[in-house]
C-alpha cells in the first residue's frame, strides 16, 4: 500500500501526564512537511532521560507527549525539499541535530547545534505544529525523535542515514547510549593511553564510557556503582576494578584519591546526581585531572563546590551526545561497529515487544536492565 502523503494510523506509547505509565494507543501520524521525513521505527531503546521526563524531573516538556530518542528505522516517505534521504533508507533519528548552518555547527569544537532542545523547545516540529494526534487531541514531539511510535516524523537535520546492513536492534544504541558514553571518553575527555579513569554509574551510559576509555588505551578503569550487580558487565567491558560507595565509611572521592595516589586523570559522572558530580570532580588529580559530566541532573538542580578544585588545575567539562557532530558522525560510528571496531552487543540486557514498554521501564527502575530494546 502506498502510504506516502497519507495520514498513518499506528501504535505509539503516549505519556498523557507526569508520573503515569505510558499508554499504548492508536495515534495518527501526518505526512512529513517540507524538509521532514517520516520514519518507520523498527527498534528503540529505553534511556534514563525518558524516565526523567515521565517523573517530571525535566522542565519544558508539554504533555501529552510521545517520548523515545534511541531508535532505528526505515524512511517511509520524504517531504518536499529532501534530497539526501529516500524511502527505504535505514536511518537513526538524532536527539541532537546537526543543521550545518548555525554558529555551533560551523565551529569544529562543539556539537551543540543551536537547533537543539537545549536552546529551543523540540516539542513541536520547526514550523511549530505537531504531526501526532490521538483521540482528537494534539500529541507533542520529544527531542524531534519520538521513537516510541511505530511511525514518527523528524526534520532532515535530525536524521542520519546508516549502512544498509546494520542490525536495527543494535543500531538504535547509536541514537543515544553508546554514542554518548563512548564519545565522552574519546572526544570530550580525550582519554590518553596509560591513563587512569573513574566512571561513576554503570548503566548504559557508564558502560559505553568504559568502552571508550578502554579503546583509548586507559590502563586503569575504576567503575563505581551502588548496585553491585553491574560490576560483572563493567569488567567485561574493560573496568579493571569496581567499587561500591556503600562499602566505605569515608566519601568515595577520598577512597579513589587514595587508591590512585592523588586522583585519576579522567572521571565521568554517568548518573545525573549533583553529589556524584562533585565527587567525580574531587576524584581528579590536582593540576591535570579532568572531570566530565554526562548525567542529566533535574532542571532545577544547583551545585556548590570549592573553586580551589579548579584553581589548582582541574578541568570540569560537560558532554552531550558524546561531543559527536551527529549527522556526519553516526553513520561512521555504525560503519566502525560493522567492522568490529568495538563490541557493544552486551549493552542490550533485555529485548521486549514494543507493547511491553512499561515493563521495560520497570526493569530500568529496579536496576535490573542496562538497555531494554523494544521491537515493533
Ligand atoms: P542508568 O539508570 O541505567 O544508570 C545509572 C547507574 O548509576 C545505575 O547503575 C545506578 O545503580 C547508578 N547509581 C545511581 N545512584 C548512584 C550513586 N549515588 N552512586 C553510584 N552509582 C549510582 O542510566 P543511563 O546509563 O541510561 O543514564 C545515565 C545518566 O546519563 C542519566 O542521568 C541520563 O539522563 C544521562 C544521559 N545523558 C546524555 C548526554 O548526552 N549527556 C545522554 C543520555 C543520557
Ligand atoms: Zn538518552
Ligand atoms: Zn546547527
């Protein structure tokens, strides 16, 4: 059936209000407008950031909304003016776009395109309308990705075309988790061979950071988590030792400074908690230690720390989507994966049919899963 230019009715998980489980609904998805594409999502992962929205921790999200930002799919149809994508192409929607024209896109040192949700809301398409509706009500987009829907509409600046042979159930991890952690180590920290790293939080982001630290040649990688069941996998990915802050009476940063004779070269916060952000900074060595914030703290959070930490030569950075300029880098990352440059398959702890999405969130909240992949 030729669906192009027609409204498609399909399944989606709608978040009607804060704090409620997602509801599987039949939604209407309009055809793509100018410079947009409609994608049939094949697989999507569940990331902690989606959970932050469900819990109301992130400001500026309108409801009802279709969440999801770690997906992989196939172009169903393209809107006017789209020249670089065609129906049938395998693609990954990008939660950080790359417009190629703004001052950040033109600056080689950042991936923070000014079209991102950090600067203006991505609850609607660029023309300020939605392509989704359900039961006669408008449903909002999320990060321009909304991958918790069998079909979604995305602006072309937020879509990367990937290798035709890429397995979709793994490729979706390049839409957030893997790219974010791996890039934070490679691009943001620029971990060097022989260095010592500390990774706070061993979920999908933390484990991907470990993969990055290892491939950059770090000789010692310390994993930190309050859930011991994460340690085995962390070691498989390259952690040389794992510690639980609850096993010590003194603060974890003091433990790490002692273990490493003054502090680590690189630390990464992959939790989203201001206490562990501070602990990660204080775990760094004076003079040359660098700490990278990857975890997303609640919108209203503030942090206080001693300026002496930075005065004495430590560097504090943040990393969004691993520093990758998304549209050009994601296809290369997927190709590198196909050439076995890194193995991320172990990040997928569970696979469920899409309609069991709430079970996927339960697995995340109970600490049992790394990434649950939902298949349509
Ligand atoms: P996750 O919940 O799977 O992993 C977090 C891990 O931290 C779990 O294993 C917890 O047990 C552990 N943890 C929790 N509290 C503590 C603590 N006090 N001390 C030590 N360990 C603790 O989440 P995730 O890996 O999907 O995401 C991690 C964060 O990264 C989260 O805040 C998410 O919103 C953020 C994120 N950032 C980006 C980005 O571009 N910067 C992208 C995607 C996700
Ligand atoms: Zn994410
Ligand atoms: Zn841009």
